[in-house]
């Protein structure tokens, strides 16, 4: 059963197409390189096994801190550091990673269930985010984006410090 919130058959795909603005990279994040400290079984090796022609990148907290401190994202650095909860930093970091690199983001507890990722990549969408099973909200455990996606750029421009609550309409 597909619980991802993505209808893999709904993409308009040119079967002759072999290029895409979405690179063959799977991004995952964890606080360090020691995945044995992840509290549950993680999917990192499964992504490597099913997608040998993709680069599988594990970003550590240190890697993310370095990326966000770069000039392009410097305006978000203090906001990122001042978030009181690590989940807030994780949410922001995955958007910045995809904006800076492009590719596919999957939480460590998201396991690949099929080889249909290539269909998503070839859809050439600027940004793909699944909806919840109820259809009432979006979920960010699995994201797909081209580098410098204008949609992610818009979201990053709308990020505000924690002291404010803001709904971002996309």
C-alpha cells in the first residue's frame, strides 16, 4: 500500500526523456555520521541498495550548520539557531538543503517502496511535497525539488523567527 501521499501514476512523464532538472541525489539528515544512534531502524542502506545510480548524502548537524552559515542563507542562520526545538531546525534545514542542491529528501524512517522515484524525478516539477492521508495538510518527510526551486525560495523568504506564528500559503 502506498502511504506516501503521492500518486505515482499522476505525473505526466515523457518516457523518452532522460534528463531532469532534479539531480539524482537522495538527502537524509542525522545529528552525526553514526547511524547506530538513530532510535529506530533507518533506511539509509536501503536507499543505497535500491538506487545505486543515485548519490545518497547523509547530512550531519555540522554539515547543515556550515551550509546555513554560507552567504546565501546567512539571513536564516540566526532564525535557525534560535529555534527552541530541533524539529524546527530539521524542517528548515531540509528546505535549505533542497534549495541549495536539488534532489530528493527522505527522513531516515522513510523506506523506498518502489523504483518509481525516477518517474517523480523525470516529472521535472519544481517542488513536490506529499499531502497527508486526510488531504488536509502537507507532510515533509519526503520532498523532491530542483535546485533553487522558486517555490522553496518563496517559502524561505517567508520564514520568520519563532516568536511569530505565520501560515504560509503556497
